[in-house]
């Protein structure tokens, strides 16, 4: 199949890492199918990308936490004859604080978006992806996938799911044309609130926090090369290696100390 006619589907594409991923793909002349929440700035992102790049862009405003949303995304792609050879599951939501102080709605929202939407979008597009000579699934996880993360326990658990889901799927797809990549950044400067909060965090948090376009560059380059796991940034990679050789209990204390001011 002519790759110039193919599309990359990116969720959560209106801002932050998702927007940076779209920009990185556009630089590489990859056609885009962008998905994001209604009234999140998706139309403005599409307009900006179209003005700067000679690519075709389709978009769909939808709330991926809704039960039928993943199927609706797939149906849109099929009805518009979009040949998706790259699926980037980026849409996700955080959450901070002790679990008992979070509302049931907050908990459900994190699980529905970070786990359910990612899983079902992968499920629906998987058979189609295997029809291409080369195809990719890129799942945006987090450094929190590797460690117990007090005060972000639910978020971290969902990102651990993404890590093991990606690894297992890669094993299932061995011998096919589809490669699965998971990306694990630590802090990312996605908005002014996060940039302001960096003034009050530890040095560890500061040196492991990257710009969104830097994370996007690592992610897209790694995806194209078929890497299974990407930990962007030298400082984050150092702590990833360190975390593999020291006890979990000590890691929990370090994480609690490093982010105590957040």
C-alpha cells in the first residue's frame, strides 16, 4: 500500500503531548486523523497544522470515556476510508491525591480513558493494522508505570497496565507486520500550570521533566524504528536503570520525597 495514502490516528491531539506528536508526524509528511474532546481546541490545532504542512488531516471531536466512543472512532475511519497504519493512544488523564479523597467520578474517568479507551481502540484497529507491510501502535504510558507512586496510585496503576498490555501484545504479534511501542516520560511541560509548579519541586523532578516536543520526537523516532520501550531523556533513563536494582520500599520513599512539594 502507498504509505502516502495512509493515516496516523492520534488521540488526545488538541494539546500537550498529543499536539506535539501530531506536529512531529506532520513534519514527516504523515497524514493525520486526530481525535480529542469537544471544545478542547482541536479545530484550532488542525487549522494550524494544515497551514504549515502539505498533508491531509481528518479530525473527530469525541469524549473517549463514553461507552461507545472507541467504536465510533473506528466507524468514522472506516466510513471515510481512512487507512490507519499507525495508532497512537495518547489520550489520558492524571489525578493527584490520596485515593480515599478522590470522587468515584474521578476514579472512573481515569480508568475509562487511560485503560478502556486505549484497549478498545487497539482491539478495533488491530486486524486492519495487520494488513499493512509495516504498522505501528504507540502507547503513551509514563515513568509512573515502573514504580509505586503514592498520591497518584490510580494513575500510576493505569500506566502500569499500558506497559504490560504493550509488552504482551508485542509477544502476541511476533511474526506480524505490527510493532507495539510504549513510551514512558516523567514530567512533561504541557501547560503553564505544570511549568509554574516546577518552581516548587525537587531537583530530581526538574531534571527529569521535558518539553512536549522533545518527548514527541523520541516517541515517533522510536516507533518508526520499532522499539518496544522508550524512556525519553538521559536523567529519566538513569533513574529507570537505578530503579531496577534498588528495593521497592526505598523507591517509594524516594518518590514521596522527590514530589512532596508538588
